[in-house]
């Protein structure tokens, strides 16, 4: 593959994970395997990384990229919200969740994650299951759409946009990302660099993939899955996720938060990889009994 997703905060994850030879680690958001490669290299000669990935195409790419590590790299197709079932009682030394979506999703118009190029309104990580963004924008009533855009997109014009979408549906369905983006831009003109459809697309992606529900489901499972002294590292990309993670780590009875403030990317990384600009890493460690 010519273009691989660049993992964010790679050096920071390496530092905070405290990799050791023979350790067992979970990469719950495997992507193209960038973080997993670093963890496999850092846990040589016999460490293991269990990679979980919802997107079959990403999973196959990761298999190719991590082939040199042989059986030390384990691959699971599924959602990290089923973590304990996937581990089947095995305890691990570290868990990483990178909650950003892969650049492969953004760069492929057929996935419908971005309005930068025309494509179908899909937005599913796992294209074999679930509702699409088109199902939501063409089927939900105005009040539910407005609530979605406000809650998951923190969009101040949520009501106006929701009404415009429902009015548009009287004349025909939304079929493509461009259809939706242009409709939003007509009622919320562009101000500054941020496209007026950005927060709506974020909200739809979160809803389609139940991202916040999956995060809330997996967090308590990490307490059970980690060995004493094991570490949980979570990279978030917007305030909704970060608040959930911060509250969980602060209130946990078995984990100690190690990062009072989130770790952010260096200026150099933010310059070279714009997607790292909003990345925030929080770390917690499981207490010894």
C-alpha cells in the first residue's frame, strides 16, 4: 500500500507504555499497525501484541506490515468494546486505544467520511454491519438530528441545520457527501478555516459507529484485563471522548491516573502530521493489591 496511516504520539506512547521483553499488549485500534510495530519492537524478543480492528481492509494491511514479527502479532477482527471476550481471561501488561479514525478512511471517498471528495454517505468502520450516515440523514426526524449534531458535534447551529436537512428531503434523498456538505453550507456560511459541515460529519461518524458507547463499554473492562502495574493509554481527538476518559481514570477504584494534564504532540509532529494537532494522551496504571 502506498499510503499508510501515520500513528500519532508514537514516541510518547513508547515512553508511557513501559514496554518490556515478553510483555503482552493490546492495540485496540490496530489500523495499519504503526503503534503495534513499535510495541512489538519494544517488547522483543518474545513480547506479544494483540491487535483489534473493526475494518477488514485495515486489518489486512496490518497483517502485511507486521508479517516479519510472525506469531508475536495476533489479529482480531472486531470491536474493542468486546475486549474481555476477545482476551478470554488472559491478562495483559498494557492496553492502547487510539480513538482517531484512520487517514485511510478520510482519503478513500468510497467510505464517505469526508466532504473533501464526493462519495456515498456511509461512514461505517465495519462495512458489513450497521446503519449508514445516509440512513440517519434521510430517516431521522428533525428533533433527533438536532440533538445529534448538538451532542456529538457540539454544533451551535444544530437546529437550523437539522431543519434544512429535513426540508431538503422533501425534494429527494441525500446520496453523497457533497449533497450533504453543500446543503449545510447553504444555511451556515463558512467563517474562517473550518468548513460548516465539519461538526455534522463528526457527529454522524460518532453515531454511525457508536464510538462513545464503545468507549464507555470498554473502560471498565480494562480494569479487569490489566495486570497489576499494567498501563492503559488512551488517545482522544475531541472533548467528548477526553471528558469520558478523564472522568473514568479519576473515579476508578483500581487505576491511578499518571497524567494530570493530557500529553500532546510536539510542535514538530503537529507540523508534519496535522492530524496530531488535536490528539491528547491520558495514561493510568493498575494498582497492586
